[in-house]
C-alpha cells in the first residue's frame, strides 16, 4: 500500500487512510468541479458518519428534554447525554465526572472562568498572564475582567521562531500573579507550548492555570491530573464532533467555591422569591435546556479518536506536516510563519507580493480549502508585522497526494497573481 494511504503508527499498527476517509461523507463531494481537499481542520474538523448518525438517531428516536423527566424518552435521552460526560472525563483523565462542565465550546469555558472565578477573586493590582499567541477568546474576556477589577494583564512575548519566550515568562510571574491563561497549541502557528513547565512555575507562585485546549485536545494525549492544570477548556467541533458543544474541566474544590454563571432551570435546587439555593456540580453551571443532540453526538466522536489512537493520529499528521513543509519550501518568496521545534499539524505562511486572501480564493477554485487572515490571533499577526497568513491545517483523513495538490495549486496561483 502506498505512503499516501497508509502511514506507520506504532510497532505493529498502521492506519488505513483510505478506509478512514470513507468514514467522512463530506470528503466525497466536489467543489467547483474538483474533489474537495480540506485543509481547514484547525478551524473545524469534518464529521465521521458515526457522529452524523448519532445526531439523526437522537432526533428520530430520543428527542426529549433531559433530567427530571420520568417518561421513557426523557430517561433514555438523559442516559445518553450523561454518558458523554463520562466519556470526556476519561478522555482527559479528570478525577471526577462532576469536574466536567458542559459548555458551547472553548470560548464559553474561558468566559465562564473569567466572569465567575475572575470577578470573585481578582482585586486591584492583581495580575493575569496570557501569551502573545492567544486566540481572541483567551484575550478579550481577561481584558474585560481586568478593566472591571483594575487588575493588570501581562503578555508573554513570542520569539521569531514562534515560540514563547520562557525567560520573559519567568520574569513576568510573581506573587501578584493570580492566573495564567495559556494556549496549549497555537491555532495560528501550530506551536506546542511547554504547558507543564508553565503550570509548575505558576503554582510555585500561588497562581492558578487555565489551559486553552481547543487544538491540543485533538492532537495530544491530555491528562489533566498529570498536568495539574486548574482549568482546561475544549471544543467538540475540533475533535470530529458537532459544533456548539464542548467542556470546561475544573478542579472540584475550585469549581465548588466559584459563583454561578447563568441563572435558570437545572442550576437550582430550590427557588423562593426570598432566596434561591443552587445545584451541585456540574449542574450549577449548566442553566437551561442544553444542546442535547450535539452532546449526545460528541461521545461517538471521542470513541472514534480513541479507536484510531492519538499516537497513530499524531504520527500521520506529523508526516503530513513534514512533507508539506518541504513542498512549500520549494516555492520562491514563500515564508513560513512559526517554525517552533515542537509543532502540531499547522502550516502557516506568507508569500511575497501576494495577499493571503487572493491565494485562498484561487485555491478554492481548485477545490482546496485553506484559511486566510489573522485566525482570531490579530496581536500575533501584528507581532510578525503581517496582516495575516495562509494556513493549511491537517487531519488524519488528509493524504500526501492532497499536499501535492496544495503545492501545485500555490505555484499556479502565484503565477496568476504576480
């Protein structure tokens, strides 16, 4: 079997990429007369049939509100809904299922911490540390809370290679630091940050750590107990799962001490006009009717990843990234942005004299989907003095043949634009 369809993934195991591709119905479609080449996986991954089938099954056979209902549909829907919580707990090795809070995704998880823990614990003069490669969702909530509480937001610089300046981080952190909110893998560069080192340094200074795991939850083995992070946020749609669903992990004792986030049904024990008492974890943070169908369908996405194995996925994605890096280096005037020693499957670059958006349009005409722009990391683009990049991000269903199409598509697009 060719290298394009089968990549070694362990001593006695290989991934049959063509078989995997058949699990994703959308990969069979044509775009503008060409087979789809989907390289926008850092924005959202495609969905296997098992996930799509789970959504259809819920609405066809289970559709009912969860919790409190005593009829059969409600009980079955609740069982499937809660089974996903157990799957997430196992996926990141949380100690307790009640440490898994359902959210709309990473963004809501970060906002939940900012607006509950942050407003409860920050005081004037306190400091929060983020990095220069954060997604906007891990910048803006902290700006809002810091302004409100008169706290100071500090930023870890990014080196020319696209790595965090760890010496600068050590100089920034102090007893004034109350929280470090840090991305595990940069969505714009693919850089894998030394998260354990950051967590240990923060804890030595008495600070908590929130990890943005939107990208890492798909690409790295996550063990929140081994990392010892205080919060970890993730999104289902980056992990072959549905949009609008995700989770926030928090250490149990910290979550218990935090005030509620939204008010409404489910997050209460008892409501009186005089006073309301709140529910136990995890439900005290889960007000209202949730996105039931998408949480039910999140479980088969996790099971799909577990079946393939993260090590196997990572080996294939690393092979794609390595090959793609070499292919684009053949192109005159192309500069890779982000050449960290430790990277996930993201290739971000600019081309002299060509706007990223123009490249994106011409690639789309060939059925090749890439992301162009600042990738919700505008301060990072400003650090490199560029308006944005062309970003190709790879998943397990991508092939070396598709990388070749990208390289040839880039060469042809450049000829048109120059």
